[in-house]
């Protein structure tokens, strides 16, 4: 069944809103499918009730019903956002006195802690014990990428956006670049905010090794300004993609016998967690991560506390449960 056919089971105003989001707002198909399901929930729960007569109590009832049907907090929050958005768009067209979903608060979703490696796991991944040293150009590139991620706490998009140096030309302007002599990187993070982050000694050495092999990759696209500028390249000479970074990191984590799935963001989380464990300077970590709000950084204090609590439970003689 196509989305258009599925939309026909919705009240006409809801169909029109989804069409508006698709045609005028260019919403993704994933978001439109989710909103369509959310609108169907509301229409099903209050079947036969005219949309213009729905009140705050109707909205609360719908949320309660979906909760009983085992929808999780994040799904409930998205459904409420969809209903609120629909009434905000449709209400003025039919002179509704107010948006019945506007004042309803979404259930609070649990805040998931980031997945960080332990210090030992990070060393196991990057030091490659039991594995032969890097020999191929791809291995040198991967080692440099992963050292940079862990050394500087970059987002994946920031890593793949790095250039070999700052470039401003008609056909290319750098959004992030390497300053090897200064042992630092400059990146444009979220909100196009610029920040400078240090590059550790091992990351510097790994990048230098990769730069010796990079020309062999770069020669494939000599007339491509972006490819010629990019610090990290794929085997075909284009700027490396996020998918390749993810794939290569996961393969290395398997070879290193790590018991956890490792994503590039895991190294950013590990950078923040390990730095806080050593320095206990939340503001400094906030600056290095490029967080606009320190509350975003504070989640790592919870992660650090979990680690400390685990150590306490295992080590303190009064913490351990007595076996009955």
C-alpha cells in the first residue's frame, strides 16, 4: 500500500496536513510515515468524534490509551508533537478557539547514558595488542582516524569534514582542518560554531604516517577540489564517508576482541568520560566537545558516577551483599 492509499484512511484534514508537510516542508519519508501512524492512533481512539470538537481531555485519553498499548515515552512524545503540529496548522483554517494539544506535556523519556569504552578497552582498540602493526595504507588511515576521534572528541561529521589545511577557494572552503605544527584541529560544529581542539601525541604520529600514504589515494581525483582538500580519503580517492568509518571501526573492534559494539560516537563519549575522570573540569570538557549548554555535558558526570558506583559496590566491604 502506498502512503497516498494509506492516507485515505485518515480524515481529510489530516491527509491535507501530511501532504503539506511533504510538498511544502519537504519532510522526510521516515518522519511522514511516523506522523501518519500517530494521526491514525488519534483518529482510531476517538473514531466518530469530529476533529473540531476534540479537547485537552481527548488528547490526554489518547495518550493514556497508547501508554496502555505499550508505546514507550519517546513514541508518545512524538505522537503528541504530531497532534500538536496538525492542530496548529489546521486550527486557524476552521477558526478553532485553541489547540487542544498545545498545553499537554509529553511524558518524560528516560535519558540514555552514552556508551563509552573503559580506558582499558580504548587502549585495547587503539594499541592493537595481538594484531600485527599497521602495514597497508588503509590500516594507516584507519589508525589515524580512530586516534583523532579519541584524542580530540570529534563528532563523526567533524572527522570526515577535516581538510589537510585551511583552504578558501572559489570551489571549496574548509569546514574543518588540520594544524599539525600546532598539534590542533579547527572544526565547525553544530550551529556552525568554531572550536579549536588539541591533537594528542599518538594521534599526531598516526596522522603523519597516514599523510605519507595519502598521495596514492588523492591521485584518483586530481580535478576534484573537495577530494584534494580532504584529510581522510576512501580507496577511490574521494572524501571518506561516514559509513566507511563506521564499518572500519566495527571491524577493528571485532579483531581486537572487544565485547561491545563500537561506533565512532563511542570514541567521542570515551574521550569525554576519561577526561572527566582525570581532570574533573566540566567546563573544559564542554568547550572541547563543543556543547552549547553545559547540561548536555553533565550527562558524562552521571556516566562517571556509574563507573565509581560500580567500583564501590565491588570494593567496599559494607557495599557487597552477604550471601544468604
